[in-house]
C-alpha cells in the first residue's frame, strides 16, 4: 500500500526506499523511509541546496537554469544543524542517524517519529487535560534541560510543529471523554508508553535548523573568544536560553486551552501583542484550569527575560511536581 505511492527519486539516496511524505517546508521534505539493507525504518529530511524562486519552480523542467541560485547561507546552516544534532543523545530529542549530501541535496537520516506533530494532536483533540499536558510538557522540558544545561544549546524554534510523537498517540478525540479517560488511565498507570497498548508514547524535540551553541558551562562564558566580546553580546547570550522558556510557555498555554496565547490576523498587531506580552486567560476556556497551571505560565510568559523562569525553575514548579501518572521512562 505504502510502496504503491509515487515517490520522488533522489540521486544519492539509493540505499533507502521512500514510503511516505511526512512533512514539507519551504526547503525541506521529510519522508518515511526504509533502509533497504537492514529493513530499518527511518525518517529522511531532504534539503534542497538551491533556492527555487516561485517563477522558476513552476517551469523547473523547461528552464535549465532553475537551480542557478545558490542559497549562500544554507551549507553553513545545515552543517550547524548536523553538528549540533551529532553531539546530542537524549530520549526527548530526535536522533540524527546519519548525514550525507549529493550535488543537489542534503540528506539527514533521522529517528522515525511515527506519531507525527504535537500540532496535529492539538488540532484533533481541541485541547489536552492538565494531566496529559503535564505528561507532554515534562518530556519537552527534560529535553530542553539537557540542551541548556548539558550542551549549552538553545533550540530557538520550540513549537508544536517541531514536537513529535514517537508513535501514534492513543487519545480519545472528544475532550469531556478525554478528561474522564485521563483520570481513569492515570489511576491505571497507562500514561506509561507501551503499558496495555494505550498511552501516548514519547514526545521529542525535532528541527535544529535554528539552534545555536551559546554557553560554555565550565567557564560560564559565551563560546568563542571571550575577552573581546562586547557587553551586549554577553548579555544577549546570557538570556538566549530564555527564548526557549518563552516558547515552552506558549506550548503549555496552547496545550491547555487549544489556542495560542498570542494571535492576531494582522502580523503587526500580533507583533505588538507579543512585544508587550499581552495575553489573557480567556473565559470560559480557562475557567476550569488550575491556578497553579496559570501561575506557571505567568512565570514563563513574562516580557523581562531576567525574570522568566529557567528550565530548572520550571521543572521544580508545584504544578509540574503534582502527581499525574509515572514520570516518562528513561529510554
Ligand atoms: P523544517 O525546517 O522544514 O521545519 P523539520 O525538521 O521541522 O524541518 O521537519 C518538517 C516536518 O517534517 C516536521 O514538522 C514533521 O512534521 C516532519 N518530521 C521531521 N522530522 C521527522 C521525524 N524524525 N519523524 C517524523 N516526521 C518528521
Ligand atoms: Mg520545523
């Protein structure tokens, strides 16, 4: 069934059979694939080396010059993404299995996340119960803690589209039922992946395309030449981890109510709302959500990065510590 689908051919990717398209962006396509030699299922992120302008893209077969416009920063960016991912080993982060390139493409072979985007699950379910939200956000936070504290890496693009389930989560689709389900499953310990075939498995952080190494943990200084770094850079680096904490707050807010804290049709108005940190716990959606959850969000969505919770403060907040099934398992 899967192999019957028509998949594109990429020169340089012959050791894989592409099965399904899992995601596409402006410059990358992500496929579910199988490594022919081993039968191992993986995800392959294919990144084009050359930019296609919209006019060129249309007549790509007629115009022999369609790929004449190199994306100057792309190689450095991709290599940075690859380099950062190569140094990373954590159960809450999608693993990079291998990297290769052809004259026209970069190929990132990744751990396959069968369950797809958290984004899709939010759309499907409307919103998550507090217990389920906690279960998801703790896994994400553990990944961020590892990045910030053990790798000196800031992800910089934490959002529901970049948070992936390792397998299709089994969650009933109507929220009142889901609440009831949560409470029952919580008692049965079924949040644990694999137990009783239910549960939601693991959530992992993907897409290191915008990530950056910022901090040398030993010297507590920015990476690179220290003595000549300007104060605004030092300050910048000092607070750069806080961008992930803001994003984590946005994800948690969205999980709990089903819509993001900042939204407007007009990009200008939206930008202004974000700049002022202007959001509300809108009634009636937030009426039944605990004061503790709101308190946590308040400490993440604060405009001053110096006041914003760090990842360790996040992980020790009472709402996170509340019992809701066993903690995610260590693999
Ligand atoms: P982009 O830089 O284009 O956003 P991503 O790495 O975020 O690239 O991949 C785009 C989309 O492809 C993701 O939002 C997700 O839907 C899917 N995807 C990415 N990596 C995987 C993976 N390892 N397993 C399954 N799907 C993936
Ligand atoms: Mg992405």
